[in-house]
C-alpha cells in the first residue's frame, strides 16, 4: 500500500523490538500517531513524511525518514559474512553464488535503504539495491557458473557437493580480505555437507551458521542473495537463457 503520492518510498522489515523502538522515537519527536489500519501495527506522520508498519513487520516509509528508521534498527554484534545462490532451481541459465561481508553500521544502513530478502524486492529495484550493497560492503565475491561449465562438472559430482564448493570459493575470497569476522552465515541446502566443508576456512572463534531461509534473518545473506540475483539477470540478458542445463 502506498504511503503517499509524489515522494520516494522505501521499505524494510522490522522486528517487534524495532517496532517498539520506532514508536518511542516517533513519540519523542512529537509525531502524529494515526489510527492503524486492520493489517497495521503502526501508522505515523512526522512533518510531511509518513511511515506505516504492517503486522508482518514490513515497514513502508518516505525516503526522508531513512535516518530515523536507521536509528531504531538493531545492528548485528560484529562483522558478518553471508553467502547465497541464485538459479539453483531453474532449468536454464547460470547458477550464481555470491558472498558479502558487512560491518554493523553498513548492515543497518542497507536495511534502512531497503535491503530485505531478494524475493521481497521487485525486479526493478534489484539493480539499485545491488549497487548499494557493493557500495557499503567491506568485501564481496561472485561466482558465475555457466550452463556449459555446469555440464562438465555435473559428471564428476552431485549438485550439493558442487554448490558447497562454489560457496567455499566465494566465502574464502571474502574472508581473505576481511579480518575479525564475528559470524559466517550460509543459506542452507545441505547443512551436513556444507558445514563440513566450511569448517576448513572459517577462522577460529568465528561462529558458523548454516540454516534455511537465512536471507530472512541475516543481512549479509540477503545482500549476497541480491548480488547473486542481479548477476544472474545480467547473464540471462547476455544470452545464457537459451542454454539448457542438462540437454
């Protein structure tokens, strides 16, 4: 639902604690708290800018409120490195795996500027968000696996083993450039095989998380998902959409 006409809008997802923090900040700033709609937790107007938070946690707000939204977001406890892939379930085109490192301040800034899991971002918005990820990331790496390369590698291993290797490559590239990493997070596809592979490169004292739908909980994985998706879209425009994986 639009928060108003003629002004740029952004969207992100808030936790319940962040919604409470937002309400407190708005009250301190003497914002006008409006009656929320049926599916809304909060609706408020500050000067001529509007923010609406839905029961799903999704917040929609005018871009003039970016700093205010950023101020209520809870940063991760340290540098986070995440990886994700795009194209795994498709019948054509490349598989793209990406990894991104974010420090706490960059993580909250990206969230305030509209970074959420890639499935919730429109195709039109993906390039803009990807550009922001590249701007704020401490480091990033992308691995594009063309259909022809996949056909060659497929004969020598199963898909999960190949995916584990590609995640390993991009994560290693990022970890080589970033120190004092607090956490490495990977969107899970085969936690057992992947964790065994990753333990060889994750620095001592760094937490390793491998879980499904990690892009919905960890900003670094959401950022990696965006880069993977934008690079895959770019490859499709260059003609890879005409090449079938296993034909």
